[in-house]
C-alpha cells in the first residue's frame, strides 16, 4: 500500500471513529431530551385527569423539581468527571434518569413523583455538560461549535419524540405509560459502556498519556497538553481559573445569560402545550406546537453552529435571543393557526440554539483540563433559571394570568441578549488588543 493510500485509510478510520463518539453521545442526549420534555407533553393529560391531585401551581412546582435536580447534576458533573472519567459519568447519568422515570411511573403521590423527577433531573443535568465536553475533545478545531450544535439536535429530537409518545401512547394507556417509555434507555447503557472511548483530557490529567496518545492517533485529533495533569490535581483549580484576572466578568456574564436562557427554555418546554390550550387551541394542535418547536431547534442548531464558527458564538447567541424574545411575545397574540405554526417553528429555531451557543462559547474558550468544569458551572448557574421558569409559569397560570407567561419569558430572552451581547463586545475588544497567537481564543 502506498503512503498516500495508507494515509487515506487512516483518515477514513479516524473519521468513522470520531463519528462513533458523536453518535453515541447523540443517542444519550436524545434520551435526555425525551425524559426532559415528556413531563410538559403529558402535563395537559395529568391536569385534565387531576392525576395525583395535581393543580397548575403544584404542576409548576413539579416542573421545577426536575430542573432543581439538573442544577445539582450540572454543578457536580465537572468535579465528578474529573475524578471518575466522563465515560463512567455518562453511563451513570443515563442509568439514573431511566430508573427515576420508572419511579415516576409507579408513583401514587405528588411527593413520590417529585422525588422521581428530582432524581431524573440529577442525571439529566450531569449528562449534558459531560457529553458536550466529550465531543469537544474529539471535534475538529475549526468545527467545534458545529459539532456541539449537531450533538444538541438530539435534545430536540427527544422533544419531538416526547410529543408523539404523548399522542400515541398516553391516550390509550394513560400518562404513566409515557414514563415507562423513558425507562427504555437502560437497554442502551451496555452499548454506551462498551463502545464509547474515554475523554482524552481525563486520560492526560490522570497520567494515562500512552492510552490518550493511542486514542488521539486513532481519532486524528490533537492530544491535550500535559499541563492538564497538573491542573487536575486540584479539583477546585479549574473553577478558580474562571475568576482569575479579567475572567470573572466574562464568567458572570455567561452565567447571567445562561440563567435567562434556561428560564426561557424550560419555562416554554414545560408550559407550551398548556399555554397554547389556554389560547384556545385543541390538544392535538398544542402537541403539534411541541413538534414544530423542537424541529425548529434542530434546524437552529445546524444554522447557528455554522454561523458561530464563522462569526463567533457570542454574537450569534445575542442575535438569536433577540429574535426569540420577539417570537415568544407574538405567541401571546391569537393568530391564524398557520401563522402560529410558523411563529412556533421560528421561535424554536432561535431559542434552543441561542442557549447552546453560550455552552459552545464557554467550551471553546476553556482549556481542555477545565472544560467540563466551565461548561458544567455555566449550565449549573443557568439551572437556577430553569428551576424558576416552570414555577413562574405555574404561578401565572394559577392566578389566571397565563397570557403574561409569554411576556415574562420574552423579557428573560431580552435579558440574555443583553448579557451575552456585552460578553461579545468585551471579547471583541480583547481580541483587538491581544497578541496574534491569542486572537482565535478571544474571538470566541
């Protein structure tokens, strides 16, 4: 075999293996999305049946339980991943949220159901930043944001799946059947444990350099710097690095933007079908809104990823949040059904990818040894907004002010636009005044 043929074979093999990492993480995030969105999809049924004695305000509380669990999972994911490895953490997270869904299916009280949703949230919150960090390790340097966007299409594919589960399974079998469907990902766990390689950053940090070098050669990606090993010796060093020098301002801006973004994402995800029914739409149409919203999310991930790689993730995120706020506000106005469908789709395009581009920004700007911590804490701080969003929607609905829910969520979008916009301007100024070798990092 000629050298060129050998090089081509290695390249083809490396591409296939890299796709394997993205594919396995994609499936894990698909199940994450299914479990996250299923509550909002079946909530109209639970309220109509008064299952577990559910009222709108208590339903909002239950929606916040899952996001509170996600807060815990996201904040601890980086530290746990640095200790046990990202692969093991991903396997544990999928197992946890699958078993917790079984507890929800078996629950006979709000307390037990709330416990199940909280435990599921811990697994869901830990999985997402870990998966983002994993694919970032293997992504081509010039396609990092696009790769993360591709990964996050899975989250919205899970949202689409949740709507069809509610439409096809809940009607004949009841809402508990939907949560039994969410136990199915347990069957995926053995494949994830067997075929997913470990994070390169983790291997280097733990001194398993030869193993990391062999994996990097197979995947044809750059091996993380050996300096990651020293940083990993202090689990808090990665967190402290987020506040050293002038980084603290950028860190706080990303955290505040993430707060508003996740308030918007999870407020809409939890209450969209119910709020749209309150606007006079039938249940079938309300679930169609969920499908369109998540289809828009898939399209938005692909468009935003390409645009962010070219223009910078913070700039795209800020623009997307502005367009999201306009779309969410329009949903409070009763429009012809076809127009409403279009607005819901476009809102999904911009909303979901706006938040993910915050994660992409943080991931790209972080060093490999601190990436899981940086993404995890940005996601974790945002989870406070995710906890607040479902609760706020429930309180407004219970008070008979459902229309104000869309307005409140639109204001959250505008606040995130401002925070990420300021971060983008600061990044641009730093890029203009930096040395040439620092330009690529600060531009993102």
